[in-house]
C-alpha cells in the first residue's frame, strides 16, 4: 500500500509540473519523416514545409530537419497536405499526404541531384497505412468517405461502418466492443457533449455532415489523454476555411411516398390462444427538408480564415389515425382524423482559424443548435384503444416543446520550438431540455394499463372480459390520456478546460514523443419537472392489490367480473394505482484529470507506448448538504495505466505486430444522483377498484385516491382508516446518501468503500500493408468489467430492505445480504472478439470489408440495460434491485449470453467514380454499404415482486432472433464547369435499407403478465413463502420457486401471455433522400 501511495505521489508531482503550461483532446494527427539522398545517407538541415491543400483548414509551417535528417509536424489538423523539401545542391521534393486524427503519416523524402524535379503524385493516406508506432484501435471516417457513402443527415448515421460499432436499440445506443450505449463519450472539437444524465448524445449535438472534416471512433487501447469511457470515444472534428473561397448551397428532401411503411405491431386483443394479430398502421405523409448553405475562405490571406454554415433540418409529418369500434377483428372504423407536426433542428455554425505567425495557431467555434417541436402526434395504433380520439386535433396541435442549445469552443496551439508544443483549450456546452412541455396542463393523467389482465373492450365470453354497464365508462386496455409531465426547466452545462504540452522527437535512448496534460470537466444541472401534484392513474382490472403490496394489505375478495353488483362495496375488481414522479433540484460537480504518455521508439522496428491517467471526481448530492453527502473519488481511486508495444516484423515498414493493455474508468452520470440523492420524488399509492366507487378510471381522481393525506418519508403500508381510497403508499425514492444512515436497519446508504466503475482490456493485433493505401488487419480483444456501480437491494436479518449504492458482489451490500443468508450477486460482463479487416483507397474507387466474431457474456450489460431493451438509466437500472436478480427461478446463476450478443457480423462498404469523358467534367459515383449480422438471444422473463426482467430459466433459453440484414446505396452525378472546372453541380440520391428488410429486432420475452409475490407463491403450494424475505430464502435455500410458479400458472392459464416469443419490434424500413448541391 505504501509503495502505491509513493508511486501516485511521484506521478502527481511530475505531471503537476506541467499543468501550468499544458491543454487539449485529440483533434490532430502528425507527419513524421526523414530526408535522405539517393544513396540512402541522411540529409541534415533540409528545409521542410507543410501546407494544406484542397478544402482542408488553412495551415502552413516550415521547420528544419535535425542532425539525423528527421522531422516531425505535430498538431496537424485532419485533411490533405503537400509536404515539400528543399536543400542546397538537391532538387526540390514534394509529396501529398492525407492526415487523420491521432495517426502519424510517414514520409521518406529521397532527394535527387539538382537539375531534376521530384514530385510524388500518389497521396499517402494515413487512414489506410501501417502506423508502426500505433497500438490502439481507431476508425477514422475521413471527409472523402463521408462525402461518398450513403447516409442520413447527421454524423452518427455513419458510425455503423466501423467494424466494432453497432447501433443497438436493446443496447441503448451505439454498442462499441460490447459496451452499452451509455458508456461512450462524444466530443466535438475537443469539447465533450455527452448527455450529463444518460451518457448518450442529444439530437442537438448530433451535428450535420456539412460541418465536419472527420469523425473518429476510438475503441481499444486509446491514449491516457482520453477518459470517461468504458465503451468508445466518438470524436468529431469540424471543417474550417483556407485561402480559397469555397461554398456549398443546396438542399435534400425526404418525401413520404418513397419511404418504407410503418412496421406492423402486435395488437393483443385477448388473452386466449391466438387472440392477437399483427396490425398495419397507415403510412405517414409529409416531406422532410434539409437545406444547407456554407461559405468559407480567407479573412486575411495566409493568416485568418473563416467558415460559416447554416444547415437547418425540418421534419414535417402528417399522420392519419383511424379509430375503431373494437380492438378485435370484425371492427369498423368509427372516425378518421389527421394530425400535423413539425420538428426543426437548427444548426448555425461559425469557425475562425488564425495563424498570426508560424509558431502560433488559434481557432474559435460557435454552434447554435436548438430543437423546436410544433405539434405532437398520437401513436400509430392509438385508434385501437378508443372509438373516439382521447385528445382533439387542436390539443395535439398546441403541444410541442423546445430544447435550447449552444456550444462554444476555443483553442490556441503554440510551437515555440520544433520539439515543443503547447495547447490551451476551453469550451462550454449548454442545453435546456424542455421537449414535450408545451400545451400541457397540470391535470391528472388516466390510463388502463396495457398489462391489465381484464379488458373492458374484450368480447363477452372471452377469458379477459369484464362487464361495464355504462358505455361512457368503457375504456379499453391501453387507453391513455397522454403525458401530463411538465418540464419547467432542465438546464445542463458542461464547461471544460484542457491544457497539454508535447515534447516530440526527443532523443534519449531512442526517440520519445511525450505528452502531459491537465483536464477539468465541470457539470451543472438545474431541474424542475414531473407530475407530483397531478398524478398518473393506472387501472389494472382483474389484478389483486396484493400483487403490488404483498401481504402487508388484507384485500377484499374478488368480484366476479361478469356478474358483480355495481353497488357492491365488499369485493374488488382489481387495482387502481396512483403514481407521482417529479425531479427538483440543483447540483454541480468536477472531474479533474492529469495524465502523461510517451510513445518511445527504441529503434526503427520497436515502439513502446506508456500512459498513466489519474482522476479526482465528485458525484454531487441534490439534497440538503446538512443531511446528505457527495461521493468523492480521490486521486488514488481512478488510476488508469495504459501500455502498448508495436514491432515492425519485416523491417520494411509494412508489417506490424502490436498489443495493448489498460484500465478504463467511467465518468459518473447524473441519473443516479438525480434519482437517489435528493432530486427525485417517486410515490406509489395503491387502492382497490370497488364497484360502489365506480369502474371508470375517472372515478379514481387524485383527491379521491389520496384524500388529502400527508406523505411520510419512507411511505406508509398498510394505511388503516385513511381519508382516501389508498391502502398502501410506497416511497420509492428515499435518499440513499443520508448522513449517518444505518443500512443494517433498512436505510439506504453509500458503501464507504465504493470503487469506481472500471474495465480492463487487452488486445493483440497484426497489420500488413499489401500495397499503396491497401491494408489488411486482424486483432483479438478481451474486455471485462472489474467493478460496476448500481443501486443494490439488500435485505437484513430482520427482513428490511436497504438500497445500497455499491459494487455488486462486493462490500457493504454483501455484508447486509449475508446477514439474512442471501447471496451477493457480482456483476459480470466479458467481451471477446476476433476481427479481420481489409481496407483500400484509390483515386477512382475505395472499399472496406470486415468480419467480427464475438462473444458477450455475463449478467450485466452495463450502464444501459439490454434486459430492459435499452433503458438508459446509468447506475439505476433494475439489475440488482432485489436479491433474485442474477438468478433464475431455480436459484441458479443466470450468467449467460447477454441480450445484444451477435457472434457473427460482416460489413462492407465502398465506392466507384466513373469519368464519362476522362476529363473530370461529367462524373458519376456509386457507393454502398451492407451488413449481415447474427440474431440476438431471446431470454424468457417473468415478473417477480414487481421486477419484470427476472430470468425464468436462463439467458438465451428461447433461441435467437432472426439474422439482421441491411444494404444502402448512393448515386451522385457531378458536372463541373467554369475556368479550371471550379464550379460544380451535383444531384444525388441516397437510399438506406434499399431492399426494405424488416429483420426482427425484439421478441416478447415476458411469459406472463402476472406479478408473482408471496401471495401467488402460496397459492402455488409454497408453505414457506409468507413474505418477500421468506420467498427469497426459499428461492436460494429451499429448492427454488419454479415449481410453485408453474403450479400457479397451471391453475391460472389466462395469465400466460399468448404473444410470448412473438416478434414485437422490427428493423426500420427504407429511407430515401434526394438532393442537389452547387459548389465552388
């Protein structure tokens, strides 16, 4: 322990020496080279100049080769450049290179005697060459690839071309090397824009391609300067201006009649066998419009350049919904109504770059990116649950919302010496998320749950029929008056400061490129939203109240749902549930990091990469600072070493064997502190549906249900002789960070020995250059979570439950669970993958093909829950809420293939340009992308004590979904004209999912709609299941619960879902976009 403290202290001291002069996260690459003569002798003192070409942001710099003929340009923005070399008595030399982020392109300049001219016309593209010193796995999507491939309108639509990136709905977003969608970091020009609470990317920061120079996906072995991700780092770099005036003006359109239809969805109109159908809703109308205007050029030639882009995105939708007389077949249309809505994403972007003198470069960017929704649309199947629309067209038209957003960013790069570079960067992002907040009032919301066992709209005689005499009281299963949640504000800001210093080409027992830096990431959130004063009433006809309250409440006997007396006050027709949720509070926090890294080239064939990252992080409380506390991870709690090695196997710079190892930590999201540290209210009240009170949802108003009763911290259950209908009030959001809380007495608590979420990984790989800009690569990667952080439900010896913020399988939660003889479940996620890739770039064509075999195993998908089909609630998903989670109904561990495991994934993309006359005037480009992927595991789930994701048998027991297929096509015709063909007109069509495939994405995994509690277990024959704690003891220590669950279902077969293992979600349909552009 003492050695570790000394090590950390020394490392901190060394890094802090540089923090006063240090900034920045990777937005640049490098050009490294040597100058030799025709005999291969080094040429020291040669003058080397690099200058941007084409549309690359303006840049020019000149340096002198050292005594060994070596030179390096670091901090070079992505794009195309001309490298020129001049030396007395030698002919000038020049070569074109393409630079990408965090890659080094090598140039070997062989000078010929004076009197000749040496110009290499072949461009060296660092995206498809072997970087002999690189040990990380990146995918660099360059400007050329962006412009060529079919895509959507925003940059994340091309992330899927990376071999190890998959858009997975069940994974909560983009799954990178097995990690969930809430574990990535999104960066624009060095400024992080990841959502502070969910870890995903807001639509406002999913910027259009017209703003971009390059998009990079970092996934494995990345440098110490990158933190906060156990998934990937998605790094977008914007484009700037140069000495040429350039412009793009155009528009594209997405016309409804060319798009694929809506997917069918299951309409479950009864509980009997076969009483469901696939319903096809009408296709939406409307036209989406995407204009763009971009102008860039010199403000002061050779010194200051500017770029301005306006690219709004306007989505106009017209939806026609039919209302039906009944949800079951034989229905007739009772009404047809059309609703209109418009969503506008604004993107106004400005960038100024300046190079006041050779050694200094600065830039600033500003992005205005609000979103405005005008009008809302009802669900496509909403007409099945009501013979008339619940809300009027005028009500929907008045609804909407706004999400304000702005980002600014500035950076200065100073290179006082050829071997020394300083970066200073700061930026701020702002969001106020008030979508779906306009046109609403704080009125009670009413619904008949989709999980209601009985359905007032079922046919008489059906197993799920309930008689309701008054036609005005009949509301079908699925009836819902719509959200009543109001957001008054939800402001988040992220302010970042980065300082870094680089020492390049340092000769000390080899050649070193050293970088040290300091980073500060400040978060702030102010929120006021919810419906705590109005409530959300859900009716569950035919479901006893004890399903939710357990044995705490003595229920009324069940009424006969067909023959009951409307005046009866001594029997129950089900449960009326009143939910009140709201979030109110303000908090801020800091994440501070210092790091150092060294790329050490021992000789021409061996490179070692070392890195160390240290972080200090505060997880804030939203509650009273006098009674609640923050979580603090100190400098010794998030120590992240990184190591890599690369060897030039053949000595010709064409074959690289490499490997890497590292630790990676998550940056804590605000979802947990908002929910469990004092900001969120979640109150759940349960009453019985008594005939004499009425059977309509509208008979169970906020006032009737609660009766003016005061809410007590921790809830009250049972409520005896209360003023309202409620029999049980549960407080599901008691702060878990109260000072002095005793978790052994049932209070929530934070584990005092809490460890930060950490993933460790190692990779081995081989790259071989097969020809110019032609690379074959292969790698094996293993990643595993070492520590997870979740809210853990633990029961003490007295049977009281405490929610512990801890590491599943470790620490305080285990101590509490073991006191009640219950197991302590450890989180497991292991990812193994073998990837093979082929990449080729040429002047008229390019292609990339990859195959990945992988295995994703465990019981924990990460910060987004694939067990809950992509729920993005970092650290507070349902994984460990109760002791049985992580175990099946027989009391066996449920570790297995996780829900987004796809063992086989093939991807390919490419393009070809045909020059009709060979003069570059009329050209037509064809491009495409295709993928074939294995299906995902289907796991039978059931509802145990209110947790609907409990695993019945084992993961993947019900097979896999069908394979996933998708192909995209793009065609562009370009006509150039004017002097030097400076002007061009382009027309194009881009089609995603051209064959309109509808691959199955999700099956119904729930086998029953019934919640199993001690009441149902007792009914199934369990004599030891008298409450929740005895039921859990029976699960683990008494032979399991499966036999009692099966017996209960056998006696109540109508509780088994008739749509179990049916497809309930499909791949999205064809997407077609037409457009034109004028460019100069």
